[in-house]
């Protein structure tokens, strides 16, 4: 997406995105254009980019998991958040979504697999509830699932799917983001400078 990249990409970056896109299509069923792939220094950086989608006047973003970076980033941007509760077995209480999702909800973030408990969350059910009750962006944290599952982002219908490169044998300090084209285009430029400025 041209908004997320400088006017002239670093040498080799287009080829790298094409390689990642081909790998994801072959092994993970993530069939998408290289233009839908964003590469960064890590998942935290990618979340910082996505958080920019939230209107500063939003009452809260809603997250459905325990990835600490989301609450921290929301607080840094003066945005409230709500955790979806879990039961004694670590199962998300999805009736909470039915009662609390509204037009004020701007982001729902959920990990596909809990790194702490190993619970596989019912992603399709969660996404269905979100789509039914709100226009919020849906972020799937695939850090634990991407190395082990086949991921069909089109069938999943998430706006963003984020995962760590190093858990798939890439170097440490790499994060990969799949984003729907319309969602990526909605993100305002995150960094300025260089050849972005005419």
C-alpha cells in the first residue's frame, strides 16, 4: 500500500514482499497480492500502525485476548479498552461480545491461539459476532497459529492478520502483516521523511 511505504522502497523490498506472498500462498493458504503484505521490525510496530485507524473520539477499543501491547498502545493514545473475560479454563466468554459490542467499538483484537494457555479461540464465531454488531476492524494475532495452521484469511474475513517472522524461521525482529486493501488504505502515513516529501 503506497501510504505505508516510502515513495522509493528500499532495494530488494518488493522482491522480498513477493517472496513472502508466494510462501504464504503455498504453505499457509494466505493468497494475497504482495501489496497486501507489510514487513516491519516486529508485531508491536505493526500494532502501532493499526492503532492509527482509531478515531481519537472513540469511547473504547475492544480486545479479546491478553496481548499486552494492545492495552498499552490504547492507553498511550488516550483510548479506553475492554478485555473479554475468560473462565477458569481460559475460554473466552463470547456472550460478553453480544452485550458489549457497539458502534463505539473500533478494533477487536484476538489471538488465534493463546500463547499462555494453548487455547484455540473460535475465530470464525468471534468474527461473525463482530461483523453482526459493529463496523470495527478485526485484528487476528497469529503469532502462535501461523507456524502450525493453514490460514485462509479470505475465509476468515479478518481485516488484519499479524504474526512474527522469527517463529517461521525468519530473523529475529521481523513482523509480517496481511491487510485487506481497504483497511490498509484507511491507515494514515505513520512515518514521514525521505522521498515521501516532494
